[in-house]
């Protein structure tokens, strides 16, 4: 497979190689793709949770809570997913 990069992306790959964390441009691209898959997975989870939440709101199924309680609950649900 051959890919073409813009000069800016080519410079970014070179920058990553210069750190010594990667041995080849292919490793940089593979890591970027792995991170993209992880991000997409997180976004899909968030979309599903938001849809469920809006459905529950429409049915009147909700509990009021402050920000701290909300963040605690959010982290619990995220870890369980």
C-alpha cells in the first residue's frame, strides 16, 4: 500500500520519528490509526448513551444531581462499558 501525505502531515511523521518512539513511518501511521479506532469507539459509546438519555428524559425517567455526582456516575458507566 502506498499513501500520499500533505507536507504538513509528512513533517508531523518526521517529528514523531525524531522522538525515537517509532522506528518507521509505518509505525507512526499504525499508531495514528489505532488511536482513531479508539476515538471512534468512544464517540460511538457517547452517541449511544446520549440517545438512551434523551429517550429517558422524554419518559420522565431522570434524577437531578450536581456536577460532582454526575461526573462520578459518568466515570462508573464509562468503566463498565
